[in-house]
C-alpha cells in the first residue's frame, strides 16, 4: 500500500512541475514580477514559496 501511495504522490508532483514549467516557460522577468494591482502578489512570490515548500 505504501508503494502505491508513493507512486501516486510522485505522479502528482510530476504533473504539477509540468504545469509550472509550461506556465513560466514563455515568461521573462517583467512578466514574473508584474504587479497587477494592490493586494495581488506577483507570480514570483508564488513561485518562490512553491519551490521552497518542496
């Protein structure tokens, strides 16, 4: 059972990484650090925390 859970988690993490690579693949620093409006954080904030939580 543990092996099945581990396999599932690995596949889910790989899928998430794939989505992030697709999302940022065409962005440059201007896009990543873009400030949309007050109380909305730039994408860089989310990416930083996402990569540091792994």
